[in-house]
C-alpha cells in the first residue's frame, strides 16, 4: 500500500521524512508555509498531494500497459557510434523514490570512480543537505550538497541544493557548479532538464545521463539534448521504479540507450565508464 507522509520544512521534519522513506514510504508532501490562511494552505496541499496520489495509483493499476524492456527498440551498448565515446561526467535526475534509489546506487560505486556525478533530486531546502550527508556516510565516493563555485572532480557526487537550479559551467580547464534562482521548470526547482543541458554545454558528447524513478517528465528534454550531442542515456526500468513517469517519458520518446533494473544500474554505469579507459574496479565500494 503506497504511503505519503506530511513533513515540515525543518531539519527535524527533513530527518523524519528521510527516515520514513527509508522504511518504505512512497513519497511526502510538505506542510504549507502560509498555515495562517487555511484556504491557501488547503489549496497548496491539494495541488501537491493530488498528482502524487494519481501517479502512485496509476503505477499500481497500469504497469502492464507500458512497453516492457524486451519490446523496447533500443537496448544495450554498441548500437550507436556515440556509445564508444569516453564518459567524463554522470548526470542523474530523480524524483519520487529517489532517496532510496540513490541509497542503493551510491554505496555500490567505488572510491576510484574516474568521473564526477551531478544529481538533481526534486526536494526542498534542508532535505537535500541531509540527503547528501546520509549518502556520504554510506558511500565510498564523496557526496556533498552543491555550492556555487564547486569544481567537479572524479570520485565525488554533487546534489543540487533544494530551491535552486544547479548548472555546470566551464571554469578554465575544468567544470564547476553554478546555482540559480531562475523560475521553476516543470514546477520544480531544482529541475533535471537545466542540469542535463548544462552538462552538454560543458562536456559535449562525453555525458552519461541517468534518469531514475520519478513523477512527471522532467529530464526528457535534457535527455534529448544529451543524445543530440552524442552522449548516452540510461534509465531505470519500470518494475524497480516507485513511479515510472520520468524514465518512462524518456523511453517513450525513443531516447534511452538502456533500460536497467536499479539492482544492475551500478554495473551498467561502470561498464560505460570503462570505455576509453582502464576498467573501473567495483570492489572498492561496489558489489
């Protein structure tokens, strides 16, 4: 039975929410800041809660109506010349179900990871910092909440701060983080599409975009930009997703190079990182 919890925008509320998600809650909604106006508060709750209920209900009722992995037109490595390009950055977009998905993926990545990872997880401020701290505590790679000017380096992961878009820009010989208060995209800030487009500007064809479980279609336009530049796109499969909206929209658009169960995603990523460089060893943090 799907469970959605209410949370306050405080450190205590964020901690309780992430605890609940780790214990099996499907999603959460935040209590409105303008609680002094009951009408506005109820409208805000309705606007946030209704789409989540519909998405979770649709997942339970229509899973067999979407294409299975076996019927998808594009599958594994080697089908496109671009798949022989060396990957220099991994960009991940995720929403509903994301904290648990990242908690399964990151501990399986080795400290010797030869590229940086940048992540947009749809979450408000405070939540993203606590999420980054939890992931850092359980992973061999270094995980931090991103800040303006952070230079990307191998073996690290940067989580977009809640309430701000995260972009990647050229900074001399390397690439660095810039956060903005630009308007929400797909009603989200941070959003996946701006991140994906920015990594293409900085890394060109050497991008691996990964779209994980989540509601809506954020990431689909960015995935198109990655593919147009010659990069690669991998998505989480439906069976292991809490909601298959974001990865499903990429698949429906014909933009996925591979559709992979969450349990196999670390191996898929490491295999693609090994192209053009010595094989990445899994043993230091993976399994």
